[in-house]
C-alpha cells in the first residue's frame, strides 16, 4: 500500500496565497491515503530549505490520529489540536503553522508526513529536531509534498 499525501496544490506546484503571509496565513487542507494499519500516530513537518539563514521550520505537529484521512485547512495555532495532536514551535518560536513568506525569489516548501508505530511523548512547543529524535526508530512510512511560493 502506497502512502499518498495530497493538498489543493500538486507536488512541485505553486502554493495558493491564502496559505501564505500574503493571504490568510492558514495551513492548507491535507489528504492522507494508504496509511499502514499498524500505525499508532502520524506527524507532519513543513520547512523551507531555501531560507537564507538555513532551513526554516514552518510547522511541526505530531500524534495525529492515523485514521484521519483529511485535515481541514486552518488548523488553529494552539498546542493541542485535532483530538490528540500536539503542535511544536516553528523557527520563529511560535506554536503552529506559519505560512510561506520568502524574502526574495521562489522557495520550495516541504510538507513531510511520517506514519509512526508509536505515540510521541513530547511537550507542546518542542522543536523539529526534538521530534525527529523522538521519531527516529518509529517511522514506518513517509511521504513528501513540495509546494513553491515567491
């Protein structure tokens, strides 16, 4: 079974302005298909590898219910969301989603989905690095969705 991670933009296409700092700055809707039945949770990380100061983390969220096939747009910027899901801190130090806002040129934004065989025991506001360390031996599937914005 192949894991599918989809949104309102196709992989490698432009992210609509409503999901960026030029619009409503809300998370885009996401669709997930093909999750392994052994999954206990899912995590999503969104980052910008083209940021001038190095990779900029825009969104860190974990303990998403693996039966959730759709995440509606506009996940609130609160610690606890979507039932048992927990949000971490982005590079700006705030909780929740921070939309694309490149200073110049076109940047690629990577939405990474991880299907895990465990729940992750981290406090809200934890960083992407902390989540990556906690997930290390628990990833059973992963998918990537890339969006562009300038």
